[in-house]
C-alpha cells in the first residue's frame, strides 16, 4: 500500500504547552496510519477546563479523519498528559474496531 499525505493539526489552549505532547500525538497517530490508506489526517485539541467546579482539569479531543467515517474521542483528566493519552487510546481503539468490521465482509448485510 502506498503512504498518503497525513495532515496533522495540534491546538493547545493550555499555558506553556509541552512539545512532547505534540510529538507523542503525532507519533501515535502516524503509527496508526502505517500500512493503511484509510487515514488522511487528524486534529488534536488540548484545553484547560477552568472554573469553580473543575479546577486544574484538562480535556483532550482527538478527531481522526478516516475513510469512510471519521472517528472522534474526548477525555478529561487531572493532567494534560493523562487526558491526551486517554483520548489517543480511545481513538486508536475505535479505528482498529472499524478496520476489523470492514475486514469481516461475511458479517455485513
């Protein structure tokens, strides 16, 4: 299979975002696309949830642009790293499940 262009967008609304977070997100999503031509890009957003009820909580949103359907995952945690890892794990799991369903053509109506 040929490698297609993989567009990656990383947006962080937290003060002093760590470049290691961006690198980890890019590496994990690029590894997920290796050997497949169904992923065309991804968008990752990190933000700090502020307020009286949620002090020092972070939320990560990962959207994987995948053919035929896009995948989205959102995770909240007490650290930015924890939220990002949780959202990436959920998105990877969904992509793998969709690929498995598409492979099992005998189960499709």
